[in-house]
């Protein structure tokens, strides 16, 4: 059994509906989820089922219509926008399908930005940026701008950036969705290596069966709620 301190993320009865011209569109209809420290959890489901919506809510990028998200004992719904932005920067790492690296900055600087935002000094931020790039296998690419990197390398920089403030959980939304199969597989290898070696907790939304199958737990969104799937791992 996990102790309560090991429970990194708890979501209770998350509902999300979007206002549309045809009336409210219910997407999430009562999601309950607990993620323990060091777990790897996959969220699968058909396109349009609400995977991204759920990850945005769990990471505090969007607010639920109803329900509560608690990360490391902190309830997100009680936070002001400003407090939530700070909390996200320090406690949650995000990796998206597209890297969203800043083109005017080097790989090292891109990784260092969340540290600077958190108030760390420049030299400390830059040296940690370099260390994290080493961790994702890009030690010799620190001075490259995003356009001077391959797609797989760009995603690795995005992973390093997600780890900048040593977050409690990394939320990855189709992290290899834009990569070819072989490059995607190398990115998956990196995620599981970080999980086993650094103890990074991952919640990964994906329709990639191989990636989902490598996670300790596989959940599927069906009609707005989560169901358990056996990964057979
Ligand atoms: N801001 C929004 N306004 C209206 N509908 C939205 C909005 N965001 C997402 N949706 C709808 O919610 C559903 C789930 O979307 P999404 O979470 O992106 O699905 P997935 O990531 O599983 O493909 C879709 O039907 C989508 O059109
Ligand atoms: Mg999506």
C-alpha cells in the first residue's frame, strides 16, 4: 500500500463541459484518478474523447466545471491564477506533441527558463540547464537553437525543460505524436529511463499502443469516465 505522502495526484469527480452554440458539450463526466510517486500511467482513448482536456485540468492549465484536483496535497481549485501559474511552473512538467521551444533561445536557455521564472540565479539556471540536457543525451547540443535540432532532439529538450524544477509529476500529451516510429521509440526509452533512474512520475496521454503498453497502468477514457485496462506488462 502507498502512504498518503506517496499520492502525488488525486482527482475527484472531474467534470468538464464546453459551451457551444448547440448548448453545453459534456466531455469529462466524473473522472476519479490517483497517481502515486514514481508511477507511469497511460491515458488512452479515441481521438476527441477528452485526453488533452483531462491533462490540461490535471496540470492546472484549465479548470474543471466541477470536481477537484489535488497535487502533492495542494488543491488547485483554491489557487488564484497567479498562484496557480507559480505552482505549475514548480510542481508540474508538461510535454506536448509540439515542442513549443522558444526559437530565439538556445537549448540550454530554453531548459533554464522555468528556473529563471522560479527565481533562480542565471548561472545556476544555465548550469542546471546543461546538466538536464546531459540527462536527455544532448550534452553537445546546448548551444543549438531549436531549428538546428532534429524533431526527436527538440522533444528531448522539451523533456529536459519539463524536468527543470524537479516537478512532482510530468504530464505528457502525445509526446511522440509528431515523431517517426523509431525516433518515437527512443523518446519512450528516455521517459522510462528517467522514471527508473530519476524516479520521475509520468502521466501520458497517448494513442500509441506500444507507449501505453510500457506504462505500469493503462487507463482509457470511455464516454467521459476512466476505465482500467490491463497492460499485461
Ligand atoms: N475549448 C473548447 N471548446 C469547445 N470544445 C472543446 C474545447 N476543447 C476541446 N473541445 C472538445 O472536447 C472534446 C475532447 O477534446 P480533446 O480533449 O482535445 O480530445 P483528445 O485529446 O482525446 O483527442 C472534443 O470533442 C473537442 O472538440
Ligand atoms: Mg489530444
